[in-house]
C-alpha cells in the first residue's frame, strides 16, 4: 500500500500547483476527489456483493447439512418403525391361541 505522509502530500500539492497552475488546480482537485469517490463506491459495491455471495453459500451449505441430517433421521426412524412392527407382529403371533387348545365358553348363568 502507498504510504502518504504529510510531507509527501505537501510535495504533491506543490508539484500539482507548478504543473497545472493556480487556475486549473481547483478543478483538477475536484475531479481527483470525484474519481476517488467513485473508486471507493465501486470497491464498496464489490465488497458488499462478495459478502452477500458468501452468505448465500453459507446458507446453502447449512441447508445441505440440514437435509442430510433429516435424511439420516428419516432412515433411522424408518428402521426403528420396521423393528417395532416386527416385534408387535411377533408378539401378536405368540399371543394367539394354539391350534387344538381348549377355548373357554361364556357362561349363560342358568342354562
């Protein structure tokens, strides 16, 4: 980066006064100021756009991670549900009466 001390700025001002003269120096200084302003605004726009793109990329990365976590959770839940269904089906099959076993008849009370 260019280092400008007060003595260097004073030297530049004297050279500009000698080269441009007192009539053209104010207009040249205004033009230089306007050009620097445009340069700064352009740089700020570029910096802002880059930051915005980085934020968008960060959001996309977080969305991909969230989708991966959701898919893992869905898979785990599906596996657990399948195991529970198998266990319930197995338990229901064990609880059904065996073939040929006597079954109880309801009582009528007096007949």
